[in-house]
């Protein structure tokens, strides 16, 4: 059994287009939500989103190549390049021992939308339509960019995507299938079709106040806010990392993967599948109950998720659930769908490193069903030993990873 550590991080998010900026804004409770600017929201019931701001893909990709890549893939490549540069892994691992586990919940839906408009208005459909749209193409492009010829797995489990990607990558290295893996997820769904689709299934908030839109665990929560971006980490076998003198952020030590098998979009209201997922991850991590624990909750700001997730934490942790530090960084980033797990894993890792619990911002009205410590509005300092990051997706997918110092 190999130990697995994090040696590089990269992110493109609504609160910063690199990890240092993102983390500084998270610690300071900066809200990345605003009125939709990527299309005219006049005819949309959902008016706000957490958009990536000021992103320049030509910092990472040649301009002519950008036209062949959906935005989700551009985000993925940018975050992967940041993580690779941060780790210094290239040239220090054999290509056949370097893997890529990068997923997307939806894939190139903006390309799908644009090319559908072209079809029905008599314009040409791009020859790049399929390789821009398919959900595995971010993994493929990242592998090509870094000559990673080892295992390549594009996970697709809705909002659990990149937590599953990290977890499966963790196990691949743990069991000797690779020495290092670029793992994470990317999403770019702020377009008329995707926003209206999520609105029609009553998933998005209709609040027009950016400060009362994504309000996890608040009694007035009414749905999630669409986010976008990418998060990537370099996972590496511990001895391999030590032998090359790599910087080590933290160690992944537990992973849970379960399904509610309950409903297409709604989570199990009792949180049984989520609880089992958390229990599996903590057991693999060797959690004893005495460690100072931080939970970066899925915390989507939907009625069902936040109440069910709270029940899951209580079922697993018992009375200790009232003593652990919990927060939802989605209060700042919105819900980045397939990218959210990797971004929140990075936040969890940095919380451990710095001894700082990022806040759940804009929290105002307590909910009797959500009565744990959600770190309201301001970050707190804490000497943390372990961090737990949870994500749950449509279809009943549950994912959880545990990170320790």
C-alpha cells in the first residue's frame, strides 16, 4: 500500500483565477456571485451566477487553438498547467507512470448549444463540434499536453465528478498503478440552455440578490447558484515525492463512494447514502474521533441537500458533529458542478496547512434542521488535523475524501 500526497494545485474560479488569489478571497469571505453577464438574462428566471472573471486562455493556450476548445476545456488546461508548474512533476516521472483523472459533469454544453443554433439557422456545424463537446476531452487534452501515457480516466458523476476523480486517482496510486496523477474537474455551463435547464428542474435559486442567493444552511435558502471553472491537483506517491524534494501540501488518506439509489435529482432526505460515504472515507483514513476535524460540506443552498447532509454528519459523528468545524465555500464560489470537488479539496488542504477555516458567508437565519457549526460569515483559526470534503450529485452519487496534514 502506497501513501499518496498532494504536491501541486491549480484553479480557475469565480473568486480567483489561481490558487493564491482564490484562497485569499475565501479566507476573507469574498463573494464571487453577481448578475449574469455571459448572456442577456432578461428572459431567464435565474438572474445571478458565479462567473469566472478576467480569464485569458492565451496565457496557457495558443490563440488559434482556443477556437478548437470549449471553455470548460480551456479552464481545465489552465488549472492543470498551474498545478503541474506548482509541483515541478514534469521530467521527474516516467510518462507511462503519469496519469490523468479529469472529469466534467456536463462537458462542452456551450459548444452543444452554439452548434445547435447553427444547425437550426442554416449555418455550418463546426468540424470541431464533437471533439469540443464530448465530456472526456479535457482529460484527453491534458494528457496530450503533458505526455501522460499512464492511466487516463474521465469521471462523469454530475456534481460529485472531481471528488470521485481525486478518490479514484488516490486509489490508483495507492495500489501501484501510477506514480503521479493530474486529477480534477472542469465546468462551463453559464449559457441560456444550461441555466434554463437547471431552472426548469427547480435546482437554481431565483433570488436576484447576490448576497442572498447562495446561502448554505440558512433557513431562507432556495436553490443553488450556477458556478464555473476548474480545479486540479497533482497526486503523487509519497516516497516518489520525497525522493525528488517535492513540496507536500497534505496527504489524501480516505475515500468514500456510494449511491443513494433514491431519486434522479433529489438526495435521500435521511442522508443514509451520504452518511455511509463519509463513514467509509473516515474508516480508510483511520479517523479515531479525537482529531480536530474540518468539513468542507457540499452545502449547495438547497432545502433537501443541506438538511440531509446535516443528518449524515450527525449519524456518523454523533455528538461530536456539534464540535467539528464545517463550512460551505459554495457561499462564495456558487456551485461549480463537476469542478466543485477539486476546488473544495484544495480549500480543505489549505485550511489544514494554514490552520484557517474559511467561512460560510451571508449566513443570517438559523434553520432548526441545520444546527451545526457552519462557521458563519467570518473565518476562524483552528489547529486542524484532518479535513473531510463531501460532494453529492444528481443520480444519487456520493463522494467524500479525507485529507490530513
